[in-house]
């Protein structure tokens, strides 16, 4: 494992071919610091939680994927209540609301989604300290995509 990691670090540093390397991580505390130092990757980007506009787009995407017309929903309300939610968390509340609608034999609506949002504790709350540390590290060391 260490030998493989060492070989990977060497390859990142000395690769002679043009290769675009992309890696993602949700928990930087588990990433060895030598992997994060300048020169390993050309750049390290930070993607924060979605903005209001991005949440609106995410909600519409997941409604459309499930054959729901976004026009039938109060998008402004959904955007407001999903503040602090990740894209994956937004997707999950849409899916769960659809399951509830099927179970209740009614069409999914804004209220059902809002209820699911209120029943969900997003990672921005449950892991608030971790998110704060990540944002602080990102401000000091990474390029923001916004």
C-alpha cells in the first residue's frame, strides 16, 4: 500500500505525458498531506454547497428525471428550505417525497417535498465543524469554482 502510494506520488510529480488527473474527496482529513502539496496536482478546486440558483436547477433536474413538471411546484419555497443541502441531499428528498406520494396515493407536491426536507438533517448541520474546517482550508489553499 505504501509502495503503491509512493509510486503514485512519483508519477504525479514526474509524468512525462500530458494527463488530466481528477480526484474527488469529501473528507480531506484522510488525505495524506503529501498528496495535497503544490506540484502533485496542477490545481486543487473547492466546490461548496449549491447557491440558490444552483439549488433551483438541481431541484428542476431531479423533478424532470422523475417525470414531474417543475412548473407544478413552488420552486422559490423549495429553494429556500433546501439552504445548506448538497445536491445529493436534494435529490434524495425529491425521491423520498415521490415514494411518500405513491404510498399516500396522491400526486407529489411542494408540501410533500418540504416535509421531507424538514425531516432531513443535512450534513451541513450534522457535520458543521467539519464543513467549517474544510471551508477554512479551501480559503487558504484551494481555488473556488465560484
